C-alpha cells in the first residue's frame, strides 16, 4: 500500500513522492455513519505512543478512537519496503536493553525477526574521516578507538566517564547535582575539554553529538547527550550495541502493525486517518475534538500524543498551563536529515564515514545489501548543514559523495524538518530544557493525558520512550475510569 | 501480616518459623460459596509469572482464578520487612536492563523506589578471599580485577569473551554452533582453561559460577553461565550492575503486590491461597483442577506456573509429552542456600567475601544498614556445601564467621532446597538440558499453558523471566479465547 509520505529517486523515474508502507491503513477509517461520540478514550496520533495506549485501552475493554493526520501508523517511525527491502524512514534500531521495546518484541515473539545492521566483513572494510585537514581512510579499529576516546573525554565530567554523574539513566535525578550540567550546550562542553582533544577527536566529538541531536553546537544540550551515553551503559560499545545494531528484517512497520492489529481484534477500536486535529475542548464532563475536515468527535478522556514541536498547532480549552505552553513555544532542536542511498556493488557494505567539513551529511554507514546486490547506505546530517533532498537531488548526491566515492542508484528519504506533523525529527533538547520542563510536559491537563517519547523518562526520543509513554497514559486512564464506575 | 514461611533467629527468641510479609494474602480466599467453575482461566501459582498472567487476563476482562499452595504471593521471590527493614528471601535485584521487570517498574512508577545494594564507602572497605592457601583481605579494586580476569578467561570460548559465541542473549540460537557448548559442565570448562588460571582465579571462577548455579562443578552447565554472562553485557561490571546492584527500598513484595492489586481492582479476579493443586484434567471441553483439600475447580484454560522441580507432584491428564516428562524428571540443579545476617556495627557494610575452602557459605557481602545501625549481610552457598540453617543455627553462624569475623545478632532465611513448592532455588540447568528441552518446556499442552521463569528465553531464572513468561501465556490465551468467540 502506498503512503503519500516520503520520497524516492532513481535515474529512470526521477523524484517521486510517496512510498509503499505496510503501515498505511486502508480504508482510512472504520467509522460507520455518524459514530463520532460516546468514546471512552480518543487517542490523538497513531505513532508508537498512540498505538500502545490504544492497544492497552481496547484490551481493557474501553471504546477507543484513534484520530491520525497521516495516512499511516508510526508517526516519526516507519519503514518502506521497496522490492521487499526495508528502508527505515525514521527510527530503525532496537535492543533488549530498551525495556519497553523489548517487552513488546518478546510479547509478539519477534525476537528472531531481527538482523544485524553494521557489518565488517563484506567489501572494502574501512572508515573514512573527513576534516578540515582532508580526507583519509582508516581501519575500523582505528575509527572505534578515536570515537571511543573522543566520547569518553566528552562524558568525563566526574573522573568516571559519567558513571558517577548519571548512574541511573531511567531516573535522571538520582544524583541531584548532575542537573546543574543541563546549563551546558555542546559548544560549552567542547570548550571545557578542547585542550585535551586532538583535532580528529574534536571533529568526531562534535559531529557525533550533532548526529545525535540534529541541532547546532549552541542549541544542543550536553545533559541530553549524557543521558543517551548513560542509557547505552556509559560506553561507545554500548552505544553501538543498543542504538545502531539490531533492526527488523521486515522493517519496523512490521512491528508497529502488531499493536494496531491487536487493538483492532478486540472489536473496541475505531479509527480515522487523514484526520488532523485542530482543537480539543474539555468541558469537564467530556471532551470535544474538532478536526480540520470539520468533523467533531467526543470522548471521556483524551490521550494526546502530538509531538512537542507540533502542539502549537492545536488549540486547547481550557488553555494549557503556562509552563507547558512555554515548553511548547521553545520546542526541541532536532532538524536532522536522514537519507538512504542504494550504491552500486558491495564495496561499501562494511564502510562508515564521518565528515566534519561543512558537508550537509556528516555520518553514514553501510546498512544492508539490497535485492539487486548493491549496498544500502544510511546517512545523517544535522540542521546546521541542512539538506532538503526533495528540492535538490543533485546536492544530496554530492553530499553523499563527499563522504566517500559511490555510484548512486537510488535515494529514499523523508524530510522530517519540513513534515507538518513532526516539525523535526526525534526529540533533542536545548540547554536547560529538561530540568526546567520535563515534569510539566509529563503532567496531565484535566482529562487530557499527554504521551510522547519527547517527554519519556528512559529512552526519551526512541521508540522505547514512546511505548513507555503510551503505557503510562493507558494505565492512568484505566485507573481514573475505573474509579468513576465504582 | 505473618507468612508461615521463612525463619528468624536471634539470641533472645531463638529460632522462629514464619516471617512478616506484605505479600501474605488475608483472607486466603475471596471465593464466595461454591463458586468453583465457569472460569475463563485458572492460574496455578501466584509467583510473578502467575501474577502477570492473571493481571493481563483480568485486565482483558477474563474471569480468572488463582490457585496457590502458599499463603502469600511471589513464589520463589519475596521479601520480609522486619522492623521496617526488608530482607529479600529469594530474588532481590532488578535493573533497567531487565526489560520485563523494567516495563513494570516504569508502568507502576516505582523507579524512584530503588536503592543501591553494594556500597564501598562505609566501615572497613575491603574484601576477604579464603582459599586453601589461607585467608586474606584485599582492596575492592584488587578483588574486582581478580574476578574480572577469572570470568573473562572462563567466558573466552571465542577469543572475544563470549561476544561472538552469544551476541544476542535473548535469542540464544542466534549463533547456532554455540549450542555445542551446552555439552560442557563447569568442571569440563575449568579443565580446558586451568593452565591459564592462577590458584586465586581458579577458586574465584569456580565459586562464582557455583554461587550462580547452586549446583556442583559437574552438574552445572557452562552454557547456562555463558547465557548469564551475555545477559549482563559480557562483562563483570555488567554482571554487578544488572544482577546485584539495585533493589526495592520497601522490599520486592511491594512490587509484586501491585500486580495482584491491579488484577483485583478489575473485579474479575478470584483467588484461593493455601490450596495445593494435585491434578489437572483436560477433557478437551474444559479443565478440571483438583486440590489437596479436596476441592474441584473448572475453567476453559489453565496457566500452569508450577516450577520445573515441582511439576512431578502434579498429575496431568492427558499425560504430558515424553520430552516434557523427561525434562521434569531431570529437573534443575539449584539447591542454593541464602542466609541474611544482621552483624553488629557498620564495619562490614562495604565488605565482601568469597570462600573456596569447603565452607557451606561461599559468597557474601554487605547489603544494607538496619534500623539498629548494624550491617545487613547476605550470604550464599551452593548445594555441594549444603546448609540447613533451620536444623543447625550454630553451623550457620560458623559458616558466616568463616567468611570473616562478625558479631551475629540476627539470622533470616528461607530454605528453598527443602521447600515443597520450590524444591530448589532459581532455575539452573545441567549440561545439555537447555538445547535439548527448552522448546519442549515452552510448549502448551491442549488448553494448558506453561509459564515459568525456569523456561524463559531472556532472563531465565530471574523475576524478569517470570514476567516474560506470564506475559506470553496471557497473550496466547487471549488470542485463543478471542478466536473462539468469533
């Protein structure tokens, strides 16, 4: 089924909008007639947070309606299978050290549907580093040693590589004084340690974190980086293992669809895709939701999974708290570009590259072998060097070729920065944001419960955090609805 | 509330059977009259697997009955709060790298109810190693280096410290040839590497694994150790972090009771404690369960969470498959002793000890500070050196004092090896068992679904594995019951 989202380019067809997706829902709605009220819960958004909440609530017997602006499930996380080969448009890797994701993979018995993304045994087995000193290839063990050294120095705020400062990543406040570090930007932190970094290490530390934040050195929170570092066991090896190693052989939409199907099988799920919400009015008795198409829906509770950067497009009545409103106004900083490329032959299957030389794409690696026996490369570029591939395919190809020489057969991408329902990629905070606003963002507002990976406690910004949040919202709503019936 | 389980000793009261437990359920049953049939599901056992299955099934609206032989929830995992201080009778530590446990801790918002168990900053900060060469104290960093070196050599079957042999611990078969290692006992593996081990390392490698298996060098599977090693990120540091670091400040029964309370709040849960099951008869139409008290219960489905070593006490009709029956006959090897001790003063708060000199207790460490400002020490001893503290308190005190000198004020323990509903501690396999029987143990039998940490895929033997299994059973039963109603 073809989603209207994402772009595909090859030489014969040129640029085409829309990609196949097994998470495209057809027909777009299962509503019958004017069946728009009487819902126990209305879930705004069908990303992982919304899917999890809707699944848990329908399993518990509650009449639940999903309203989604897109034509597919998954939100900022989805995959497109092209010629049976999956390209991950946003979100890719999962791990058994991501507890909420793993609980679901285990529950759906999908653990044998994962495969290893990086590979160091096929083709030319090397890494390319490009800095202002030029471009050079190196062995992967040399690359690993450089990245490890750079990241350790970056994280070493406590003579223990962050282990003392943030021992418990699922409880950031466990060492209260660490919150002081949230005032630092990446730029601030680099200034603190630049005396100890080689030019290669400086380039790597900067580009690695920007390929994490999708922001600039000035608007990237060092504290948020430290959180990612702690989540991955305070090590570069853990980072690789937990964040960029295992992915779904059939694409992650094969995972997301399980939640949707399970909810549907309860007979309690109504849904309407292609239906953008414009306002949410809580009368205290029930909640009225208006959509851009002019439809009105009513329910007792709302789970709002709209991303932080999009919340400003929705009118809430009564108005949100000043702190929530302020956090929404500030938003997050991630304007990452993610571009997939099919490159002729298998030379680059084991390649990786990092470019710190003002190239719009800064980080890339071989991610798989396509059905045509070519290399699939995935590349990232932060906002500082922002790329809009759909406007300039040639610039995109040049940005890829600046990483290393390649013969590009195909491009696949989704421009998250310009996506009206995302207005950015995964959440990444600016300095001071988390310690100031996280608790407010997590709070409910009357009968409206907010659930999004953007304000998860653990794997914030990840699929895992979205499931964490959907789980939380569903449980809190169940508790509240159950009290009402007693 | 006082459970009849566990033992307490101090000088004034002597040995007393029975300990307070917040998981003791009173009254023992909520059955009204002869309400013994018509259940959608009957769950045998109220450990974490049974609690999870019952919670998920009642949340999904199914009439569920729990039958439990004990007077409390938790099975082989429970805590006793004595003077507000928790002693963990079986199962203690949890981690965010245990995905099923963490999903629940996160869901119940208990992440700020954890505290750190080991401590290296109070009292005499040292470790005591006792071998046939005598007893000596050493700094913790020396102890850590010795254990790390010993375990690395032990795990190094692949020149990669086990990372290549078992990269994916939640999918043991990911590298198929690794299953060959399941023929090795600990004794076999130690013979392979003894040329490279110092006497200290040999003593540590052996006692560490036996304090994991509760067995003997001959009946302990090396492959099962490798699985634990892989689960903890192929490192000693990971082992400490994920297996013996964070515990519930209020005792783990404060966690288990949440599952029970949530199930109860649905209004769909019936339960009868003090009710040992003797037979399960599946007519194909429904299932009849007989208990030792002469009661008969009926339901459409059964979740059997009875531990492997106890399954032989229950009669199944039709009989279980030959492979399941054979696995039950073999059982697992863990006959671990676990003893808590309150030792006068704080000298030992940061102490740890390992004794490889035929002492019935081989491994111990300071685990907390009691309300009387004494040290709480937890000690373990494998079956080879088996201890029965309730029969000989003085031998138990000597075994503790052989670890290091201490002034014992109190003992608290549960003898799992002699517990009729456990017949051993946590699961640990003998050589060849997992590769031969795991799949059979996981299979259902007509309308009977087997769920126990003993045959979990991931954190087998842990609370996490029990939740994994309860989750699996509940989902499979929901799928089956839903198909019937369509």
